[in-house]
C-alpha cells in the first residue's frame, strides 16, 4: 500500500536497526504503553513476533526507504465498553519516530490502512484508543473521522502503571460518508 510519500509494508529482519533507532526513544513507546526497546536484538525479536501480525506494517518513507514507524490493525478485544466487540471490528494502533512528528505522516498512513480495513477487509467498526495526555494520537484519530465513544479510568498498562484510556470509534458508514463512498 502506498501514498505519494509513504509505503506501508511488512517488517523485515533487516529493519531491526531502524526500528531500534526510533523505538528506543523514551518519548515514543511509553506514550503508547510499551517500554522503549533495549537493543537491536530485541527489535529483531519483535519483528519476528509482535510485528509479524497479519495486518501490522512498517511506515516507510519513500525518499529514504527507511521504516520510521509502525501501524496496524488487530482484532478488537475489550474496546467496545459494555458491548463485546464483533468479528467485524478492529483496533487501529500506530507510532512514529520523534524525528518525523508533525508532518502528517501518521494520519496519511492511518487513512491508507482504514481504506483497506473498510474497503477490502469489510470491517464494520474500527476502534482507536489513546492514553490521557497523548493529544497527538487523539488528533490523528480525529483527522481520520473517529468520534469519542467512552473513557475508562485506572487501566493497568504493560509498563506497570495505571492510566486513563479514551476510546474512539469509526464506523464503516461514517468512513464511507467522509470519503464519498456509498455502502
């Protein structure tokens, strides 16, 4: 998948050094709830496990050919609040290396992946979750058409702390209306 500036592609083992360069930054992972990478070997291991999911992609700048972030879709789990998520619901997640913040790259990548999600995969709903204080992540979702759904407080994170999570939702109908596509 590609835009004028970006290519979304699978992660390759050869991407481990670039992944480590961006994912070791303490300003990146903790904002999304995961610890900074500690070594190139750890990044390589994650490429073979977590980042090998069927809808997980490296965000690659076409001008350099280097991965500068990650975006992906996973089956929605407990994101629907009181309602159990259906099989036609996904959760969108993403991060971008700090050197590339403020350029609209994450929004561009998210719009591309959402087109796949609704247009090719036939999903009915996509969820997005951001922690309290992560305004940049919330803004990406808003630019893509997500609407606030609910807030959950005192949620434990993989970092061992407790945070407030805000849940946002984009339906296939809202996406189609926003993008001039009938359903």
